[in-house]
């Protein structure tokens, strides 16, 4: 068989290529594009994506060392200051030369004339007031003088000195029962025609006069009603005012202002709840309103400890703590202080109702009557309900209440003596 002509085959292939040149060009371009872009994608696909650790809005590739920026090296230059001698000018001037700077090279030249201050001679005594003399309690000489004048009329006769024992001293005063807006201020007394005719405070004063052999010159007639917004507090100058009740009450602004001035001058408030124990309506109201009278944020009612002078320098030293009151309540004695002395004293054991039971000087229950047949000292409703609604009403417990009451009053009469005596003189 004859072999095909090679030249004919080549010619036929050339003809085929010529007929399909567009296909061939297109195929070549596709092959070129695949080689260029396909290789790039394949390279990226096989790269290991880095891990990122970030804080805030920045990210740092894990394991990547970040070069810290190198601090700019500044060649220190010697700063030359030329100081001219000070001149005696009233308005010294300061001249500063121009400052020139070149990169990484600072040069400053200055000429500064310091200000001249003429020395002055100051009379310190004429400029600064003399410092107030203050005791450890914060009492100044002026405070002591005012309190000394306020209490001056309380001590009478012999034995008025502060170094004299309380049983040898003599006193004379009028007791006031506080009449305040709202509440039942007369809960432990009987009042007729605006006069206190019997009850707790008259009984205490009567007993006090008798057992002291009238050295404490007062009696049941010396109880007066006083309105707390009255200026009589400052003219009569009582050593204390007695506040009691069973209900909620709110003092007026004038009453608060008067009481604040009164205790600052040396007077005292004795509050006695007519409902024994804490959290009664009167207990809550009295504590709240007295904090308005002494509004210091660092002061609050505090219990008086057994070593307080109320117990250690007492008229009846055998009373070493607050005795149990009505229904055996034995709350401590609470106080708010000014100049570290009692200004407001509070008994929550209802001694007022205990003292509605009259006591004779020989410590017997007083069941005496007047010409009209009225009991002169004892509230018979309370006495007849003893051991039913009201407990702890015995001769002994009533006597302890009176003795404690005398101790409290004598302490209020004498509490300023040592501080006023030792205070700095004006």
C-alpha cells in the first residue's frame, strides 16, 4: 500500500489550523488567564490564616513580634541663664530673648530679673483676732460665762460650791411642764384652769422637798405650764423642762428654735415616755424632734454608762442604774449632749406614771384625800389596776422611781459646775 504524502498531511493540518484560528486564539488566551489567576487563588487558599488576639479595637497577630518604637534621641543642650542684679523697681520687668529651635537641637538663652518684694512689718495682734480659748469639750470662755449666768439662780444659801456634797447643798427652782402643739402633753398630770394640781411632777417635787429637809426648796405648787414658743424660758431660766405624752407630735419651727437656744444657754429637757419601752408613738416622735433641736449629724442619743455622774455623784448613791419602770421596763437612760454635758435626757420606762402613785416621806403609798374627797396624790385608776394592766407598782418600786427622779433632777442642777469653774476666763 502506498504511504501518504507527508507534505499533503502537513498542508491539511495547516488548513485546519487556519480554519480554526479564532478557536485557537481563544483557547490560548483562556490557558494564559488560568495560569495567571488560578495560580494566585490556589496559592492564597493554601496559606495558614493567622490567629488574632485583640483588646479594644486593635488586633495583634499571635506570635508576631511587634517592634517598639525607638525613642527619639535628643542631644541635651546646656541651658544658659544670665541673671542680672535685682533693681529696686516698683514694677520689675522680665526680658526673655528669642528662642530658636532646630530639629533635635534646642538652645534657650534667658535673662530673667526676679521680682523684688519689699519686706513689710505686720502687727499680728492687730490683724488676727485672739484665738478663742476652748476647753476639751469645745466650750469657750464666752460659752462658760453665758451658762454660768443662766444657772446662777439655782443654788441658794449654804453649800453652793461645786466641791460640796450634793446632800449639803441648797437649791431653789421652779419646774416647768412643756406644753407643745399636738400630742397629750399632760398625760401624767391633772390640769385645772391651766394649773397643774396633781400628778407625777408635783408628787416628785413634794417628795424631793421632804426627804431633803427642804434644802431643795421646791414644792408641788412650783410646777408651771410653759408653751415652748414662749420667751419665758429665757427670763425664768429653769434648770429643766419636763416633756411627756403617749402620742405622736411635731414641734413648730419656733418651738425648735426656742429649745435649741434654751439648751445652748445651759437648760435641759427631760423627756419621759408615758408608754414604756421603745417604738411607741411618743418614743419615735421625741427622738425625732430632739434631733431637730440638736441637729448635729455626729450626735445621737447615747445610753449613759454606770460610771456617769448621774449615778456616781448621786443624791441616792444606791441607785446605780435606771430602775425598772412601769411593767418592769428597764431601758437605759439616753442623752444628747452639748459641750460633752447632758442637754436632753430621755427615760423610756414611764417613770411619770409610776410617780402618779403618791409617796409619803416615810415611803408609804399616799392614799390621803382632801375635803372634797379627792385623792390628793394618787391616781386611783392606775392604783386599782395594778397587777392587771399596770405591773411593778409596789411601795419599793415606786420609791426607787422617786429616788431616781431626785438623782436626775440634782444632776441637772449641778452638771455644769465643774466645767464652768475650769473654763478659760474671758
